[in-house]
């Protein structure tokens, strides 16, 4: 019986491989005209499902992206994050977790925008010999030219599919120079096309400082003496909006370490609420900066 079962599985695998081969051969046999006709047919097909309301392009079907653009969502946000050392409590993807919370809020604030996938690979220091974050395990750095080439290709993809304003934001200081350089090159290349790239550095500067002031002056939360980590209440609270475990919330409670720079984070609901207010503030300020850039 086991031998028969094994032979049946082998036969099934062979038939699947044959089917894949036939399918691949059929695709290879298509002419450019065939492919263009197929794309035109698929692009004209109605969506048979209720559409998702996600702000993330990667979570939408091509039909949902097509229809959102047709309905006026012609602004695309490219959020750039980073993977770096952030002390003993925070996951190395700190900036990406913050952007995971902020970008949808920013898209909703703008009302006509979608979020491209977060770019996690950014300059983090020299690779050889290592410097900056690259001196710590878990950090990933890319050369400036690699980062800029990636942003260029992502923005070009968005232009190709109908987005008119392509916005670059960065949650880390090392991202800003490359964003500016790419936006300048794209706008020179796209002159007269009706499509523009916007490097909105205000998201970072003065975005972070404004958020810190807002937290102290409006929300009444101030830090005390620094714990000496690459960490603070602002990043901690905003990361917790995405996932409390990214700041090792449960483990810190168990170890009696549920604070940062003198600010208690032991109440999960209160700290997440604090982070949500920070996220809303940053989204609102970033939306203002984006509108100014588009208007200019």
C-alpha cells in the first residue's frame, strides 16, 4: 500500500510539473500583440468582489489599485525606514514599524493617496570597515547608489500605472539626502509629463522635533534622565501602535523594565493611546507639507 501511495504521489508530481511546463510554453508562445491584448482585456474587467479599504498597495489586487486611481487616488507615498541597532528593547525594524502606523493615517489625512511598500533597506553607515549602525548585528545597510536606484525604480513603477504625485518620506536622518537626489533626477526626467516627485523632508525635520514638542506641551508627557539607549518615548509609543511586542512590552513588564527615559509604559492602553495621538499629529503635519509641495 505504501509503495502504491508513493507511486501515486510521484505521478501527481509529474503531472503538475507537466502542467507547469505546458503553461510556461504557452506563455512563451505568445506574441507581444497577444500579451498586450490580454493586458487590455484584464484591465477592462470589472472587479467581481467587494474592494478592500487598505491603504497599502501591496495588500490590494491590481483591480483595486486600478479603481482607486480612477477614483482620484493619484498620490502615492513611498515610505523609507531602516533596520538598525536600537538598544536592548526595540526591534531593529523600528522605523518600519513606525511607518506601518503612520502611512495609512497619512493616506487617510490626504484623502487621495495610497502607500507603496515600506523601503526597509537604506544607508546605515559604511560597510567596510563598518561604521554607525553597521557595527551592530541585525543592522542592514546599502550603499547610497543602491538606495537611490531602488527609489528611482519604485517611483517609475508608480508613474507607469497612473500616479501623478509620488511622495518620498523618510523616518531616518540618513534617508533624506538620497530622497532629495532621486526626486530631483525624476523631475528633470519627467518634465512635461504631468507627474512629479516630492521629497518631503519635513516629515523628518522638523517632523520629529514638532512631535516631541507636541507630546511635552500638549499631551503633558516629558522625558526625564536618558537611559542611554538609541530609544525614547516617542519611538516606543508609536511602535506599540503597530505591535507592543516590537518593544518587548511583555518581557519588560516581567523584568520590571517597563519605562524609557523616566516615562512609565506599563499601562498598555495608555501607552498605545499616547502613540496613536503622536501618529495622528505626525500624519496631519506631513499632510500639510505634502499639500504645500503639490501646490507649488
